C-alpha cells in the first residue's frame, strides 16, 4: 500500500520496487520502442566515429606546414560521404568538410574562418594547435562499450544513440498490465446534475492520466461498491489478470471503508 500522493514519479518508483513482477520480453524495431523499458544492456558493435574525421569545414594540413602566414596550395577536396583515402603532400592543404574522412597523414584542420583564399592559394591567418578540429575514431563510443543499461526508459536521446551504433531492434520488457479501480457508492460519471449525496468521479480521470505511460497497458476495472464481499471478489478476480492493481479511496477506518480489511484477508499491506 502506498501512503504517498500518487504522481508519475512515485508510480515509476513503485513499479521499480515490485521485484515479484515477472515480465516477459519482446524485440521491437526502433520506431516502436519509445518510452519502453530495456530488458538488457546495449553494447556498441562499432566505434563512433567509425573513422577519423573533420569536426569543421576547413583545410586539412600537415604538421610541418603549420606556420603563421604560410601559403599553401589547395587542389583537392573531400566531403562527408566520400570514400576517398588520400594523403597530403608537403606545401599543400586539402579542402575538407565537417564529417569527412581525414587524410591518412593529417591530424589537424584549420577552420576556413582562419584562412584567406586566393584561387588555389590558402594563407594561414591563425595557427591551429596540433590535433585541432580532428575527431578520432572511437572518440565518442568504443566498440564493446555499454551505452545503455537494462531498465533504461527509452527516450528520444536514447533512440538517437541506439540508431547511431547501427542497431535496428532492441529487447524490451512487455508492457506492465495495470488494472485500476475507483471506489465509493457516491461516485458517478461526471455530470452537472447530481442527485442527493452523489459526487463526480474525478479520480478516474486522475488515474488514467497518471498511468499514461507507453510501458503500461492500463484497464479501468470499474468502481468498487462499499461492500466487503463485492470488493473481495473483484480484487481476487482481477489479481489473476494484471501485474499490478491500483485502487483509490476506501482506505480509512470508517465503517463503510472495507479496502484495508479485504487486503489483510486476501493479501498483506
């Protein structure tokens, strides 16, 4: 029995504490697994980036040519997606774009803003430090590295990461089956004209909103009447259908509040 006010954070914590809940697993494509719960660790099978590449648009340069005011020849270019494997000759630079594979013998890129270009001649206006603007293979993620742990709630950022390592499907827990009740003879479907001591059943709308998670299959099981045997039968029957049952109201010690008494009989608090 939870004594704290229910909110989405508390509901998630309640489920995490229920170690007795045994959920099956299933494999889902990435586009179908947002907000689901990972059933196993995800390890990368590739390095990210998968090859040395440029972090900016600019000019790949040799270490020996990094000099202020150096005038270097540019006759080659490489863009993202090109499969060229090229080398730079001394006294030359190569025009390179963000994400493009670095020349084999260069590890530094001069930002285009730090150069002056006149036809095929590139003049260095600001000296880059060795290795500047150069992203190294495996710098972000190394092959075999665990990128997400079992139990992670998959969000948009996670999906981006999973897709980046080339994974198409992930193993997730099947949705938690949650049955929920409201309780009280006085509760009625919302309407403006109520009779006698009737009140509108606002708890239903609160609960259905609080349980609005993609890893939950929620079912409203109805409104519990203030009768001991009726509550006992309803809870026993539905406990076989759901992983979790949530109720509201009827938990006081008044003569018409039977919920705690029923739970003590068929289970424990």
